[in-house]
């Protein structure tokens, strides 16, 4: 009896991933613990172990496949003594069960045959066909599904221009007979068709009844941008997840900003002395490291602000897990410095250096970028003076840090020069009201302007 190997969930929020590489081929024997594949999620690339013993009989998803849904069948194992099933090309032959598992109409996910290394379990749905497979590698049902047709329905062949014209003119392509090669529908076929012949079906980005969904991706209109005037860059996992989560956050979280100015001359001089003292030990602390520590201390001083909103109540966190925004190719990721209030600056600096380096290589484990209670985003090193960030749910606040710069300020009725930094705290009003946010900022300001207070 073949054992299905399914796409694993590498984090609680994972819905799909990319099959980056196979470490096995048809006919290979595997045993529990063997590395069989590499999976790319929106945040990291992780190796996947086999949990069953047997012989690889089928590889149903090609290496490099994009957007493979969690629990989709990606390969099959046969027990000892069973010959691997092969197709006409001697490599693989997707079974009917495999095809059903790869379409959205699958009744239920099959038993998982792989186990992610250091991954968390998740509940996920069935999967559509892999976008990484060529059309000639897919069964007719899979090809039909990828074209927006029901499996078993008529095969539609149309040029891209014909498809665009049909959409604009309301022509049903399924009702046309193509005059192009192999019955392909071309521009002239659409122009000759009666207008408005398309059935009233909801399109991408449109809900039944014609209402446009505000969180669906926008569709480029050729009447606005001519097709030859731009290059369309496919969305990778990071960009997709970032777009979806931050759109939901912006629309669903009632948020407000609080902005203050900080004088950081004492902080900068303290950093110089700290780095001089730690030079022999290889310790180098950044301003951001000191701000992480100050954020954690302020959260501990104001526990009401270290909270998340849930349907059952406000979750008030017992420790400060500070998420730090790190720019990577294709978007942002927020590795977490856990229990930051208990750590010294040298330890925070070492952790951030390691986390940021592995984040850019997409080598972070799920537990290293999930579970933060507060976020900090620093664009000051890029010359940004002031900005406001979108909350990273389910966290209740995020701090936006601007550039430190010399400004004229008034002290004792005299105008003097001081190094100032503007920060903006964005708060989830369901958890943190204005007074709570203001108290947190007052504590943060004290720790930044008097860094010795962080030692108390």
C-alpha cells in the first residue's frame, strides 16, 4: 500500500510553500530521519525528514514548484518489496488519488508522510496543483483547474490578447470556436462574437453580487498601463504573506500614533564607552541594541502595554519578546529577541547579529520569528526622520524610530544644539489607550535619555 508524503506545515500560519529541492529520486530507499526535501516558506528554507520507511515510488511535485498547498501529496513511498510505480517516461505517474489530493475538491488531507525539522504543527486545507509543474506534466484535470475550469470540463485554448479582449467585452470564451492553430481562440474570434455573452460570474477580486473585495489583489487594467510599459515581477512568499497580514491589520485593527522627541547625546556617549570597554572581548553594541533593551524595560515597567487583543480577552504578557524588523530580499521579517528585559547589551547585540544574518539567508526557525509581544522598526540609519508603522498583529504596539540628528532645542531658556531622535508609537486601541501609550513612552524616554537607569 503506497504511503503518501504530503507538504508539511512548517509554522502555525503556513498555508503554502515552495518545494525548493528534492534530496531523493524514484527508487531510493528512505528510513525515518532521512532528509528528503527542502521547503521554502514565506520566511525560511527548512529541511524535511521522512517519518516512514520505504522506497520512493513517485515524485508528484517537481523541484522548484511554487505555491504548493499544505497537505498536498508531493510524493509516495512503497513498502519494502514493492516495485516503484512508473509512468510512460519511467519517472512518475500521478494516480487518481494523487490528482484528487492536488485539486481544491479533495475531501480530506492524507496522512502526512514527512516531518519538518524544528517545525510547529498547523492545521491546513487541501491544495491546488503545483504552479511549478509544466503543463505537459499535469493531468488534464490539473490543467483544467489551473485554467479556471472545472475538472472534466472543456479545454479552453486562447491567446493572452483574446482573453483580455473577452474580459473587456463580456465574451464567454467557452462558447467560442477558435480559428487559430489547433482550435486556439484568437483576437478575431473574440471581435466577431456577440458582446455580453459571458455568464455573470464573479471574477478575481470580486465577490458574488458584484461587490469588490477590499483585501483581494488588484488587477492591472491594460487601459491604464500598456502591457509593454512594465515588467511584472511574481510575488514571492514573503511579499504575499506581508501584503495579506498588513492589509488585514490596517483594515481591522483600530490604531493610533503617538510621537515624541528624544535627546540621545547621553545614549551615544554611553555606547562609545561600552564599546571601548568591550573591544578586547569583541563586543560591539549598536544604538538599535540599546533601544531594544529600553523597549523591554519600558514594557516591564508598564505591563498594561505589553499585551495582545484576543476574542476571549486581553492577553497580558509576562515577558518582553521584542520583534525587530529586518529588511530582506522581497520584504521584511521580524526575528524576536526573547526575554529582552533579562539580557545584557552584549547578549542582545550578539543575538541580533546572528538573527539578522540568518534572516537574510531565510534560515530562521519559526520559533525565532514568531511569538513577539512588541515590535521595533528603525529606519533612522536610512535617513528617515519620522514615520509610523503598521501594527504587526497580534502585538499591541510597534515603535518607529527615526534618525538621530543635530537640532536646535531650548534648555533653560537658551537655544542649544542637541542630538534628537523622533519616535512614533503605533497602538492597537483595543488594548492600549492613549494614556497607557503615553506612560510607556515616558518610561522609554527615561531609559533612552538616562541609559544608566537600565542597570537598576
